[in-house]
C-alpha cells in the first residue's frame, strides 16, 4: 500500500515537473506577444495593475491571463517583502503602467477603455 502511494506521488511529481517548462515557454511567448497585442488594440492596462482584453482576437485572452498571473505573483512577493497590502502594490503598479503606456494604446479609465 505504501509503495503504491509512493508511486502515485512520484508519478504526480513527474507530471508536474514536465509541465513546468511548457508553462515557462507559454509565459515567455505571452511576454513576447504583449507589445504587438497592445499596439493592435487588443490588450490594455487597467488601474488595478493588471491587463485587460480590449477587443477579443488572436491570443489576447491567453496573453492577459498568463501575464496577469505572473504579475499577481510578483505583487504578492512585493507586498510580503514590504509588509503592505497587495491592493496597495496593485494600485501603484496600475498607476505606473498607465503613465508609461504610449499614446495610441488603450488604458481603462472609469471602467471604460480609452485610447491614450
């Protein structure tokens, strides 16, 4: 019984380890596709510190999901390191992202997408 349990755990661990490189590749691909998606008006910055889908198309939803997950993890690390609420980190990140967004790309203002 114990041996079967170990085999199941090892099998699950191997499955997890083999899926990690695929996740890393997907995140890297999402990062490389972010700027073109922003330029095409598919993705925009929100004051919450996260990306949003402006217009569904291509890989917009996947890009947003992958990058937002990475941002969420990073915001949590920053909040923990500085002993502040995650919402505070998100708000500061959102403000900075909107400020850095080039003219012509989308940002969310009062819940609506507008071209900066």
